C-alpha cells in the first residue's frame, strides 16, 4: 500500500484500489487530496499489470465535493494546479476499466468523478447531488460533459439546475448506477465484480476501453478503421489463442498480456 496522506492505494494482482481517505469529513476534497489523486491515477494509468481500478471512499462517504470547512478555515493552503482537474480525464480515459463504488454521500466534484468511471455501483445508503448551484459555482470535473451521456441531456440539466438530492434507488432507475446493493454486503459485491473483470484478457480489455473513448469523438467511418485495426491485432495475440483453447478445453484461460 502506497504512502499518501489523504488516499489509500493498493494493487492486488491485476486490480488496483484507490480509496479517498478522509472519513471524518466524508472524504471532502482538499488541495492535497487533489494532488495525491492526480499523482496516483497517473501511476495507475501507466501500470501495465493493472486491468481494473476500483475507486471508492473510506468510512460512510464516497466524496461530497470540496471540504468547505477546510476551504474556509485556511487549512487548505497547498496550491491547486489546473492539471489536477484532469483527475476526471484519467478516470474516464485511462486504458483500464474504472469502477466507482459509491458507498455514501456523492456530490459536487465527487459526483463528477463517479460519472467519469466506466461502471458505477451504489450502496443503498448512497445519496447523490450535483450540488454546485447551491454554493454559487458553475461546476467542475466535467459533469455536464459526462452526465448527459449516461442519463440523457434533459435529465442531466435537471439534476444540475435543481441541485436535488436523490438516493441509490433513483440513481439506478435513471441508469446512473448499474446496481444497488445492501450496505452490509456492498463492498464484497463490488469487489467480486472488480475481481472478475481483472481476470480479463489484458490486451483486449485495454483496447476495448480505447474503442469506447474513440467512439465518443470520431465519425463512424473513421472509428471503424481504428476498431478493425485493434480487432485484428488482439485477434492475433497469444492471449486470444489461449482464450480459444481454454474455451474448447473447458478451463479458465491463463493470460500473459501478449
């Protein structure tokens, strides 16, 4: 486990877990947390052994956005650099599957970070809120770019303009989260999902993630050219041949990342 002041970072095999770790403030964001998350996620993005990143919060909260007490008390003096706002970019674009395990309060920048992940699961205790308008801020962490792609343009606008709080069941109904789990078993349920994904073929899952990122921004004809190149390359890999053999032999494949 790496040495940070406000987050925990652990790699177990092909699964990395990044935990916001300021439980006394429900993991409210400080400038130090921004820096540490940015530095840590850059490390994760470059770690070729990691296939899946589980992103969550310690204690009762996921992340309620900025720690307002720290921000107004003078305890938040470390400079906040512009590149730190690309935590969102890292979660959304790194060639790993990112999973937000929303275990509690999820608002403001924390809401944006959850939206940036590929998959989202919620504890029944989770509460969501865009929150920015309530403190007179237009918003950060790319919520208006991300949320319409998840729940639709009009619903995303409503959630931002109204700053309404909503629970895990409503988040599941609107498609923001995939599943809601009981609080008592939440971490075990999401951990099991992450571990299953972490057993996937590393080349294929990384290139598949790139396909989704390219598909957001490329015309169909251009996208198909890129997709076909990746399909051909991964289809000729040792991992693909191993997957075919394992299927025929009715056993689990052993992937080597080549």
